[in-house]
C-alpha cells in the first residue's frame, strides 16, 4: 500500500507529562535491537458516508446506493525507525484478529529484540489474553495519551486512505449513475 508522505505535527492538547512518561519508559527498558512501532486499526468502508453531492440546477440529485456496503478492518503498524508499514486486512475487528496481527508483526520482525508498540487503549489491545500473548512474543505496549490522534502516524495514514477511497468510490457511483451500473465495484476494489 502506497501512502502519502508522513508529516509530523506539534501535539495539541496532549499532556506534556504523559509524553515525557512515554519517553522515560522507552529509555529505561530499551535494548539494542529493539524496534519502535506505532499500531492502530481502522474500519474502512467501500462507500463512506456521503458528505456532499451535486446535480444540475433544477434537477433532483441521484444518490445511488448498493444495498450492501463492503467493509474491512485494517490493522496497521509503522516502524518509526524505517517508516516501513505493515497492514493486515480482516473482515472483523476483535481480540482474535488483533492477536493475529501481533503474531504477524513478530514474524516480520523475528530477528528484533523487543517490539515496542505505541498504541491506544482499545479493548482488543488491553485484554488479558492479548497482553499475555504480547509478553510471550516479546512485545510491549506503550499507551498513548487519550484523545491524542496527532501523536499516532497511523491515524494520519488512515485519514489519507479513507480520503482516497472516498474519491474513488464517488467516481464509481457517478459512473454507475451515468452508465447504468456498468462499473463493477468488485473489479474496482480487491478487499
């Protein structure tokens, strides 16, 4: 998956004390060979909520809907040292899929020491079974401050991906309304 260039921005509204605590924890436990990654998941819908449309003046706007909205859950991580990204696509979010992603991360970084994951406190991440698995896989979670999406590069990537999917799906809807459904959604996206 190709992503837009990563732009780091100044954190707004996040507690400086919480950020300093994260840095202290990383410095205290860091060993040579460890990797720092940012982890997050998002729900991606083929046809995002319609925010705007257009029609010729004096005509009714046509808003075609499919009846079914394909969706996928994307689990993603970005290596903050190399900017490499890893994404696992699943049909559902949940503890089992979050654990599958941790296993996939460990396979990808099998030679690394501990994997340090900057993450939110999603229930799938904080579940005791997930925490036990993470410990067995030599993975440590470092919790980001609440309500601080600007600290997570993955949130920035998801925002751009959803914007692009919205643009493409809008063009598919327009083409279908103009050409009577000739554009196959399944051929436009392989999810």
